[in-house]
């Protein structure tokens, strides 16, 4: 019988973690968890309540009080928060940027990391985010660090937003990607870092299928 692994995928915004993670989980018969959706949910609820991104106490209270249900499909991760479908709302550019600010707060991270550990502790999980292999599951069976050139990551994000009918400019999207990178890599709590035991994959010039194939090979070798 194959071992059920905990697979961590970390990397910057727009590297393709969600698409790759979802496809990898499907190939392996695992459950996929988009941890970034949790931080975006906190950011959205904080914005609705008029809570400042600097108010750690209130932000932490929001994170602790949310009842989140994540479900996955071929269309992506569906996010239910306190019974409300917020799938589209959490993907708005301003919420993504706010989530980057919110995720700097220790209390918020501690609350959500606890939930993520509960979700993944049985194994058979693919979790993606910024600190999965460093903080949430440092003992993960397989760790990947997925990256791509900033321009390519911005192009993907721009294309995604255009397809959803948003009116955006590429230069602004590129600037937001750079901002997100800076926030994620320089925050005091759980910054985005590439650990030594993470397998590095550059997705710039590779298709989703090519990246997933490499990940499947690495995972199968660990399943026994």
C-alpha cells in the first residue's frame, strides 16, 4: 500500500502553484488545499468590517472567528465563508494585495496555520502557499519551490483578470506582482523563502503538464 504523503508547494504569486497543485492532487488522488484563499478570506472580511491592515488584534479575531469551507473542482477552489460564497470576491486585485499585508500579522498566521495543520495531518494532501514547507509542514514528505520570471507571472495574472472581464493594465499588474513579492519575502513573520530540501522548479518556459509530470515522478518515488 502506498504511503499518503504531505506535499508542500511554495513560491511567489503567479508562479502557477494553484493550477499545478490542483492538477498534481488529481493525478495522485490527493486532496488539494489552497492556503492563500484563507488569507484572502480574512482580508475580504476585514475590508468589509472596516478593519485596518495594521490592527493585528482585530485581524486575528477575524481569522479566529471565520468558518471556512474550501472545496475544489476543475474550475478552481470554491471558498465559503460563514455560509457565503466569496470565491470571486477574494480574487480581486485589491484583496490579493491586502491579503499580503494581512498575512504579515503573527496572530493571523498562527490562527490559519493551526487550521492548515489540522487539514493536512492525515496525509494525502497537496498544500500550496508561501510557508508550507518552512512553517506549516516543515516535515512534509516532498517540498517544491515553484517560481517563474516576474514578467511571466504578471502576464499570467493579467490574462486571468482580462478573461474575468476586469479592466486592468499590464504595467500595473507587473507592479503589483513586484509589490507582492517584496511583501512576502521581507515580512517578519514566516517570509517566503526557498529551503534547501525543496525541489526547485522554474515554470517560466514549461507547461502545466510538464511541471506536474516532474512533481508526480518525485512524489511516486517517496510513496514507496
